[in-house]
């Protein structure tokens, strides 16, 4: 009999084992328990007769290289565009590496190669390692990649920073050590109020008129939602009405950076913001005339096509750059709002690190440790 459990995202995961028929356990995920029960019941009926469906006949031994694991991952899983870009590069560079040779020693050597031969920036190294780690995680869960534990998850903090040896090796072949620029931007003083004023139609300092923002109400909603939920820009603008449950105070995300689905609880402020925005759309207020919820989208920018995601992200990033510059916060980026929101969860609530990570979707403990430091500062402030 298969075992099943409900994940934190609300989805149901089933594990099917047949020692003589299946080379490895099958891990299957379904949106609802009813759907999962029906599918697994049919699958087990076939297995009881000794019949293995074609899609389950291959085992971990058939995927022998990193390139093979990447191809399987991209074919079977929703993978964000940024990860697809990294994995395409990695497939061409290390695709022929055999999985049996992938261990912690290999991981360290690979990181060193990215510094000393390719001269990549620390942020690019983290992107590549993160994308491949997520690929390996998926492979382990599905039983098609035998890497336990995932060696990339064991890399130490600041593994992507150039050491003196890395810098010397890079310079020896005509390259340069790349500096790690870790953003730690927070909203300060009255910046939040200034941004809200610009979004509301205030005239920027030194200008004669307010910014011309199409879908003004949607921009206001997006800004407030970012500060209240810590959701990424793409996670928000791709939301459909069906994903937002105001009665349960949650937003269900099925398109996330790391490929996992998750439920985001909504604060009272986020709920008020969403309700206000929906009324603005219905009444055609705050520049929302011409947009409706007929196609099921919550926001007006994305047309629903996968190939439009990158251009939509770029459009919104440029628009918010204009807004922040008009509010005299020119060095602020939209993604900094996610950092701000996560910091506030640590500062203003008693939620545990694990609970906060379920809200924000952070999977790397080293990332959350940056925010956990805020709690230490808060405690210090209360001492005599």
C-alpha cells in the first residue's frame, strides 16, 4: 500500500514501493487527496498484475550524468526562467560529469573552477549552484538521482566568495577576483511614505507633474502586498483570482523560483489592500478602467504566456525604478522589498525560523541566518 502525507503547501505526496517491480520508490504529488487516491489506486492495480507503466520503468541507473539529470528535471518540473538559463549553461559545461563522481570534494572543486577558470561573480556562482542543487533535490525526491545527501547543500557559508588562492589563480590566467556585492537594503526614515505618496499621485520634487502610471491602483496594491507578504515580484503578478482565498486569508503559489508550491498567509493589511484593489477594478477607479477580472488574472500586466514572463518582469522592474527614483530612493530595487518584508517578520513576530521560511519560500538556511541576526540585535537593545 502507498503511503501519503499532506505537505505544508497543501498538496498531497504519495510514496509507492514495489521491491521486485520498481528500481526505486515513486514519489507522486497531487493538488488534492481525491485526485491522488484515484490515480494511485489505478497505478497499484496495474502493479499488482505485474504491469509497470512506461513512464516508471527507468530507474536511477539510467540517469548517469549531470546533463541527463538536468534534462529530466526540465522536462518534468516547472522551473523558473532564471534557473533554466543557469542549467543550460551548466549542461554545456559539466553535462558529461557522471553522477557517481558527484560528492562534496567534487562540489568544492567545481566552485573553485567557476572562480579560477570562468571568473564568475559570487552571485552568479550562487545562482548556478542553487539551480543545480534544486535539480538534485528533485531527482532525490523522485528516486532518479542517487545523491544522498545533496553535496551542494553542504557547501559552507560564503563558499562563493573569492579566497586569496582563488584570486591568485584567476590572475595567473588573466582574470580578476570578483567582489561579492551582497545587498542588505532596508527602507529607512520616511522612504515608505514617500513611495506611497508618489504612487498616490504626488508630484516628484523638481518636476511639474506626477508620474503617468497606467494601472495606478495595481502598482499601489503590488507595493503593499510585497511589504506584507515577502512574495517575489513574479509570484505576485502571475496570481490568479483562484489562487487568492480571502476567507482563508491565504494566497496559493504554484509558480515559485525554486519550483515548489506554497501557501502564503495574508496579514490584515494585505487583506484590506486586496479588497480595496478589487473594488477599484470593479468601479474603474485609480486608473483601473479598462481592466476586469474576466480572464481570471488578479493583475493586468501578464498575458498568461510562459514566454512573456521575462518581459513582464523587466517592464515592472523599470516602472518601479521610476517610482523609487521619483521618491528619491534611486538605489532601491523592487526585490529589496522582499528583504524588507522578511526582516519585518523576524522583528515584529514571534514566528520561528521554520514558520517564516514556509511563508517566504527560503530554502537555504544560510539565507535565513542573515535575517535571524535581526533578532539578536533586538535582544541586545533590551539589555541594560
